[in-house]
């Protein structure tokens, strides 16, 4: 677990619950992502997975609210004690929730009958598989507080986000059908945002509280 979360544990009986709920959010985010990209890129029937996606998203939102309530309860009872850790948790919980939201956006592209531009499907599938593996790693890094793995994760996320930006620029500059171009550009955009939010979670082991949530905006 993260060093600032250990400080919460020292002063909050509900810390174990917070850790468990957050871990479930990360697992559920990957689950939605895998289902959603299956609908867009793998030929999965959208109607057959819709209830699973929406039910899992509700669980993510419910766990986010549970974590917030426990943090607010503790701050009310103990004041500023451990406030840095609580603020950090609030930040990365939001990132975990956003992973599910962008995954739902990917699902909607497929559910609405969107088709990606010719020549981009294989690249999107490759990125989808890579990001799914990264989401699994994110849970492990969260559990182990492995700073070396967190730095490597950040480098991988940089590469994925750059690739998404390059492909979006290529689609916009091309002259393919408008509907396919829009679907492709949005797919890359949503893949990038899932990656960026997962990187915000993982790199929280490396940065102070005031820098949380800005990993993907740091050009350095």
C-alpha cells in the first residue's frame, strides 16, 4: 500500500476497508475496460454485456462513495491528523472512477455501431491488450508500493499516450469516411484517458500530494 495510506492506518480503524474498496474499484475498472473494448473491437454483442457493464460501474461508484464517507468521518473525528493521506486517497479514488467512465465511452462507441477506420483496427487491438495488462499491473503496484515498478509503469503509459496522440493526428489529417474517422479518433482518445488515469493512480507512490492527478499534463 502507499506510504501515505499507512499513515491513515495508524489513525483510522476503517483503513482496511478503504484499501479493500479501492482495490475492488481497480479490478472493476479493468473488467469494464475488457468488456467494453470487446464490444468495439472484438465483435462482442453489446446487448449481452450491457447489464454487466452498468452493474459494475454502479459498484465502482458505490465504493467511491464508501471511501469518501469513511474519509470524511475520520476527518470530522480527528481533524487534520493524516489529512495529507486522506487528500491523496480522494484524488486517486477519482482517477479510479474515471477509468470506468472512459471504458463506458468505449462501449458506447461499439454499441452505437461505430466502426474504426481501415488500417487502425490491429493497432487499436494491440493497444487494448497492452492497456488491459497495465490495469492488472496497477492493482499489483498499489498492493506492493513498488516504486521501481511505478516508474516503469509511468514510462509505459507515456509511450501509450504518445501513440494515441500520433494516431489521432493521423486520422484527423487523413481523408477517410467521417463516421469511421470520428470513431477511431474517439477510441484512441478514450484509450489514452484510461491509461492516463491509471498512471495517476500508480505514480501516486512517487509524487507529493500537491502533484497528484497531473501526471499526464507534465511534459517533462
